């Protein structure tokens, strides 16, 4: 039987594996957090910066 | 230095991911976008050292991470409590209509040591392999693995999930889908 201590297991001994359901839930929240930023519109100045890389400025 | 049209398109496609990684590192929207800008400038200046066909995303993430830590070192010399300030900013992100779940998660994430946070993001959100993440962070694959596992464990503690089992009714987060290509991006890619 697994001892339900969450305290004091940060020492040398190998901790119990994380409950797969917990791991899955963390994964979901992590992606929700990340995708929240990914799905934001891109700032125009960053798009402009990449467009400048075509070298058009040099030819002027 | 001129960058080919196809490479410019690839760079553009990476912006959303670079912003998300930058956010997770500095937690402040403006600072994150400054960091992405700095990353693109550095990439442009060093574009000759990038071989087309190799992993552009990993290359850019490496540049971004280096840029973050070098600006971080500069600031640390200026203010002694930079860590504390950064953690505060991560917590007070503007949020009107965010789920409490997401807000709690953001706060918990902010409390992780930086090295654990970046490892977790690279593996769990950006979709890099352990080997790629190790390359980006300049450490051994095993180190990334243990950082990710410590990060998950710490998050479980912070979010009181460690008991396992009952989380209540399933959350809306389950419906999170694939990141869509945003309108802006789609438009620009067609140009």
C-alpha cells in the first residue's frame, strides 16, 4: 500500500510516480496556458520586422 | 542581409510559439514581445549560420533563451531583487475573462524555478523532444527529464492535485483544441 505522505519526500529517495490523471491534468492546463498566448494576434511590429528582411531597404 | 521569402515565411510562422515561450520565461507581455523582437534581430544578424532545412524552431528557441538570460543577467546587476519582481509580474498578468483554473495554473507555474519551468514548457507545450530541449537548454537529456518531472510534481503540490482521484466535474480545459493559425498569420503567409 502506498503511503499518502506528500511531505518530506524531497530527499534522496526516489518519489512515487505521479498519478497519471494528475499528470494529464497538468499537461492540459499547461497547453491551455501556452495556447492562450499562441492564439493571440501577432504584434504588427514583429511582422514588419520580418518583412524588412527581404532586403528592400538596402536597395533604396 | 537578405532573407529568402521561404525563410521569412517560416520565421513568421514561428512568432506565436516564440511569444508563448517568451511569456513563460518573463511573464510580462511587453517584455515578452521585446524578447521576441531581440530574438528575430539576432536571428537576422546570424542568418548565415542557419542551414535551411534544419530545425528552425529549435534554433530560434535557443536564441530566445540566450537573449533572455543575458538580459536577465544585466538586470540582476542593476537590481538585487529581480527574481522577486519577475515572480510578481508573472502573477499580476491582466486577466478579465480568464478561467480561475488558468489563473491558478499561471501563478503556480510562476513559482517554479526557472530551469524547471522552461523544461516543462519545452516538453509539455512547445512539443520538443527531450533531445531537442536538451540542445536548447545546453544540458544533458537526463537533466531535462528530471527537471520536467520535478516541475510536474511541484505543480501538483502547488495546485493540491497530489491526492489524485477526485478533481470534481471535468473542466472546460478538456475542449482545448489544436492551436489555430490566426487570421493575421494566414493573411501574411499568402502575401
